[in-house]
């Protein structure tokens, strides 16, 4: 067949997506949330500080979490009082209020005053009506919480049963207008505290004094009010933590703080620092935007030049591709014509080959028939039938006629093969030209695609740059710099004010600290507090506090010593091995000490004495256990046991260690007795080995006497068995050598005696075979003439049937056999004939292997004709079958490699087509590249690139899927009825943090499991009691320790599922114990049954006795009963 047609490439438009370059852009958020983000951020960073040190640093202050606040609200509770660390924001989270600050702003509070809500402020609720009062009971904020202002609209305020108020509240004019209804719009905030510009942040003005309040700005024409209101249709955000404020356009001057307290100053300082950091970050971004805008103009000019350059190159590239494509099509037409001519020539060749093959097959059948018939005639000699002789002549005539017919047919076949070879070469040339034209066309097309892709990429970059307002950006940078300078001045002023009040705070904290020293008397506290009030600086205050703490420690030591005595007396009284008088003596010593350090030595002495008493009792127990263990040692005699028991119980054995030593000695003695018995059994095994000499058996016996353990005994027995086998092997080898010296044995007799030797299992048996062979040799020698004639006849028949010998060789060997005078000459001639026949057979098989190999090579579908001819030539030149097979294997491998490449391409295209996130254009592009690839590695690289693009697209799609899964998951969690609010919030937080849909599903699964576990808590105590009763009553084979352990585990179980698992485990252990208890009895029962059966089969007991004993064995319930029955059976037989 001709070479496999290489499919022409198909060309498609090169659709490459251009990469867009995006510039950083500030995005506006809703202004009201930006303001509250700053408010609550300030509260968390610096508000509501405690005065637990000389200076209340905001960095060390930590807010109470919403979970901690919620834990202080019990069912039915209607109020909560602000404590140190509470923030308005987290209180809102705990109460399910999205923006609790609106309650204050709607009741006259100004922005900034929320920083100083003091500890003791009370938030109360009645349904969805919420009221805030100060520590004196004055209402400072109130309003109705709508569903829009809840963090979770599906839940009530403060987790009440209903949002319906129990009381009636008078609706004010403001409430009629909606000003006292908390909502998410938050546009009720005073314009004096929130400027309606794109900054949306309150900034403190340093030009006003701290005592002056900021006046509302009613000038609506101010440049700060140039931004439009947020889109009313935009969804209101529901942040769970403060959001960052957006970039300011026209920042206002900061105003002075109005809070005169130190805590307020700290809060304002931290807020000012936070604001400074934000302004500096905004300035850095603004400078980057300005720099980018300035650089983009020059970049735009360069890109436009590049665009013009590439656009000019495109027409010429397209013309070149059109020309190359035409040449490729022309080359493909030539190649298809060459393929057809090759196919026609192959058809002619195959027809000639079929005619020759038919005659060869017929001639081979005739040859086989002739060989068989000739052997029959030769064997029959003069007795051959005339029909056989006539048929032999017919076969020879037919064979000659076929030879004459083959001459012209083989000539025609050779001519046809030559034509096929020539056509294959022409086809190969045409295919190479076609492939070259295709590659040139593909290169031209790739150049067009690259130019178009570059043009698209440059255009995308030009579109992305757009226009930039550089003057506006410059003004923005300058405004931010001025705002930062003013903010720094404010921070400096606040730090100065803080220093003035720190002494007051230090005194307040010191008095609080002194009052908290629990071991000082009231008089001592009054004295130290008086000193603090008279102190003139913070260092003096600190010294007074240190002195008070030292006095407190002294008082504490005295009280702790008393407590320590009470504790150790209880400890001494709990030492169960002390006598009553010993305990009282140690208690008296404890009562007499005056320092804590003196207590422990007394306790140690008591413990030591307790341990001594304990050791005496434990020694007695150890002796009793050891004596019991000695009595169980099966290989000690009665006298040996009594000797060890006397030593263990003797007066000189005073320690547990000595008891253990004696017990180990007994074990050693027991093991030695056991080893002696083991050695005796081993000697019996060795003496039973039939192929060992007496000397060898004696030697192994001496080794056994010296063995130190059973492992060594087993090794010696193994060595003896190996030697036994080796002796047999050596005996067989010697006898086989002797057989070769017996010259009157025929080849068949030698073979037969060799098989008999191999079948022997003892050296005696081997020697017996040799004796038989020697006798046969003598007998053969005595009957030499008769035997020689038979051997000659057998050899003649075998040689006549050797089909690979020539007629001359056959005649020569038959003559040699006929002229032989002894068996050896006949055997030598027969051996030589066999060798010659085998050599001729190898030549014939080589020829056959070559013919089969050439046929196989020519049948390959993927390698070229030129390559096939190369393989055929190499096959014809080889000298061995193995070499021919190697060439055929090589050709198959090359064919398979080409096939593998084509298969890889098809598989890879299927893979690309299966990438669901690629566009149709992308799939077409990668399939075109795969068709052009020349190696599997290239194909793999192309597929990997396609997979990467697919993965990138998949990532974007999965991000959307993940967001949807999170929303659905949180809805599912909210719908779980048995989870608490805090549990639901925890699971939803985990959902927010999850990065995969699988992880989200796992969290939902965990939430459902927790929901189920919570549901299982109902009736859990009754379920546990029932399970404990079941284990106790039904599982009788458990030990007491096991039963107790399962009872404890059931008590500790937290779900019904855990209880069920423990009960199941208890049942398994109970069944296992039952099997272990019954197994020795059943083993002994089987032993008795086997013994009874043996005696019955031997006729030593009659049927009546057999039935009685068998019934007794089956009814026995203990090992002792069975042993008694076995003894009775023995007695019955022996008597």
C-alpha cells in the first residue's frame, strides 16, 4: 500500500481577543454610609475608652464583640446598659439594628457627640420601639426600627417574640414626618455635620475654639454641595463593619473638638489620626492618577504610530497568503493523482501475488503428501503397495508441472513489485511537495493573523486611555495637601490638651486600683486614698499605688497561709495508708508553722510515711500474686514449685523487686524445662530423616544439645532437613554420571533410568536404580546383536522422518547406521543427524521469518513506502530470526508512533472541543494549531495553553457561582430552626470566608448537622438512661471495667447518635468476650469428639458406649467436665 495521505490543513480567521488595560478609578459610594463608616471606625479605634492605667491608650483598648454583648441579653429582657468596651455599632448588631446612631442624630445629637456616650447609658426596647437614656434617666434618643433598618429583616429587634410594642407611644410631629423612624437613607443628619459633597466626611475645624459648637451651614450654593444625591433606586448597603470613606473633592477645614473629657480627647485624637492616614492614602492615589494621566498622552501618540505601521503591513501579508494557498492546492491535486497511480499498481501486483501464492500452497501440500508417502514406502520396503508407488509418481509429476507454471508468474510478480516501488517513490515526492506547500501557506496565514491581532491589541490600548482632565487632578492633589496640613495641626492641639488631664485620670485610676485591692482593710484604703488626693504628680501617685499593692500582698500572704494549712490538713487526712495517730501528729506540726515554706516538708514527710505503709501492703500482695503465677507454670515439677514458693514467701524477701527476681528465676527454670522437651522432639525429627548418615545425625544432635532457645532449635532442624535434601541431590548427580559410562544402554534406556532417578526420594532408592541400570547394561551386552538390529531400525526410521535433511544427507546417515557395529556408533550417527536437521530447520525458519516480516512491514498503514523499502532491505540482509523480529518490531513501533500522533491530535481536539468555557473561535484556533503540530509534545503544549485559557474563564464563572451559592447557603442557615442566633451568625461568617462552592456546601452540611444535633438534645437524658440500662442488663459478657467504661462514655455523650454508636460498640465487645470465653471449651469439645471418633473407627469401643460418650461430650459446659470425659474414654479403651 502507498504511504498514508497527510490531510491538508484548513485555514480559519485568526480570532485573538485583545487584552484590555484598565486604569485605577475611584468609585463613589453612598455618602451616608461613608460618614457612619468613619463614626464607627472612630468608636472602635478610640471611643469609649477605659481608665485602667496612667494613660488610656487607644491601641490597648479592645471593643466587646457583638456576641459578647448578645450573651448579656436573656430571654424577656428589655434593656441593656453600656459597659466598658461596648460600641454603639456592636450593640446595634446584637439588637439587629443596622444603624443605631440614627436614634441619636434624629434626637438632636451632633456628629461627634457619639464619641462620649458614657458607660451607664441604657438602651431599652419595646417591640420595635427603641429608646436611649443616659445614666440619669434622661431620654437622649428614641425611634421605631423598620425592617429596612434591620440587619436581618426576618428577625425581630433583640430576638423578641414579636416586634409589636406592648405600650402605646405618642406620635410627635417629627415622627409623623418620618424623622424618628430609623431607615437606611440617613439623610436627616445635619448639613453642618455632613457636607453634601463627594468627600462626605466630617472634618474638624482648627479655627474654632473647642468650646464652640459647629454652626449648621445653610449656604446651598457652597462648592461643597456640587455633587448630586445618590440614585434613589440604588440598593442600600448593609455593611457588617465600617466601610472606608471615598476620595474627597473639596475637603473642608477641620473643626476643633467639643468634648472636654480625656476619653473624648483620646477618641478625637485617634479619629483625627485615622482621618490623616486616609487623607495621606488619598493623596498618594491622587498623585499616581495625575502621573498616569500625564504619561498617557505621550503613550497615546506612540500607540497611534504603531497602529499605522501594522495597518500598512496587512495588505502585503494577505496577498502572500493567497499566493501560497493556491500553490498548496495545486500540490495536493498532484499528490492525489500519484496516490491513485500507486493504488492501481498495487492492484496488479496483488493479483499476480495471489496466483503465485495459490500454486505455492498447492505445491507445499503435495510436498507434505510426498514426504509422508515416501516414508511409508521406505518402511514397507518390498511390501510397499502398488497404489502408494503409483501415487508417489503422480505427485512428482504434478510438482514438476507447478514448477513450470511458476516461472512466468514469478517474473510477472517481480515486474509488478518494481512498478509499485516506483509509484511509491513518486507518491512520496508528491507528498513531500504538498506538505512543504501546506507549511508555507500556514506560515503566511499565521503572519496575517499575528498582524491582525497586534492591530486589535493596539486599538484596545488606545481605547482604554481615553481623555484625562489634568488640571482637575492637579487641583485635587493641592486640596488634599492643604487638608493634611490642617489635620496635623489639629492632632498637635489635641495631644497638648490630653497631657493636661492625665494627672486627673491617674488619680482616678489609682483610687480605683486601691479600692480594688481585696486584702486591704477599710482604714488602710482610706489612708492610701488620702495620700493619692494630696499627690502633686503622676510619679508620686504611682509610688503610693505600689506601696498599697505591697501592703495588700502582705495581708494576702497571711490569709493564704491560713488557707494553705486548711488545704494540706485535708490532704493529710486523705492519706489512706496512715494510721489515725500518724495523721494527728502531722496535723499538729502543720498548725504550729508560721511560714508557707515550712508546710511542704511536713506534707512530704506524711506522704513518705503513707508510701512506706503502702509498700508493706503491696509487698504482701506481690508475694501472693507471684506464688499464684508459679503454680501455673506447666513445666516445673512439684518440688521445683515448692522451692520457689518457699523463697518468695521467706523472711529474706523484703522488696517487690526481690519478688520479681525470684519470679523471673522461676520463669527461666520453667522455660529451660520447656526447651529440653522441645529439643527431644527435634532430635526425633532429625533421626527420622532417611538421607542423613549416622555421623550427620550425631553431629546435629550435639548442636541441639548446645542450642539456647527454640528458634535456634528450629534453625538446626531446618539445616538438617536441607542437608538431607542435599545428600539426595548429590546421590542423584553421581548415579546419573555413572549411567553415561554404561555403553550398552540405548538413549531411550538412559532417559528412562534418568527419570527413575529423578523420582526417587531416598539415596537408597537412587542406588537401587543404578543397580537396575547396570543389570540392564549387562543384559544388553549379552543380547548385543539383537539389540543392535533394533536400535538400527529405530534410528533408520527417525532419520528417514527428518524433513529438513537433503536426500544426500539422509542417504549418508542411513548408510552410517547400517554400517555401525555397536550401539555407540549408532547413537553418535543419530546425534549428528539430529544436529544437521536442526541446523537446516533454523535456515528454513529464518527464510519463513523474513517472508512473514516483509509481509508485516508492507501491511503497515502509517509509515511511508520509502521507509517500508528500507525495512525490507534490512530484513533481507539479516542472518538470524531474532534480528528479523527486531526490525519488524522497530517498523511496528514507527507505525504506531505515527498512529499515536494522529490519535493524540484527534483526542486533543476532542479535549479542546470539550472545554466548555472556550468560545467557538478559540476552539477553532487551537484545533488549527493541533492539526499543524509535528510532535505529541507540541500537541500537549497547545492543549495545555487552551486549558489555561479555559481555566481563566472558568474562574470568572465560578466566582459568580460561588457568590450565588453563598447567598443561598446563608438563606438555608437562617431557615434552620434549631440553631441559635450566634450559631447562625458563626456559620454565615464561615460562608463569607469560604473560597469554593464545595467549602460552602460543607459549611451548610455542618450547619444542618449542628441543627440536627441541637434537635437531638430533646430527651437526651432519658435516652442515655435507657442505653445504660440496656448495656448493663443485656450485655452479660462485658467485664465490670468494660461495663463501667461504657456507662461513663454514655454519660458524656452529647447526642443520641453518639449514644447509639457507644451501645453498638458495647454489643460488639460483648460478642467478642463471649467468643473468647467459649473458644477454649469448644476446642476441648472438638478434641474429645475427635478422640471418640478415632477409637470408634479403630473398633476399640462399641456403638452403645460411643453414643453415651458423644452425648456427654456434647452436653458438657466446662473444660474440667470435658477433661474428665476424655479420661473416662481412655479408661474405657484401656480396660
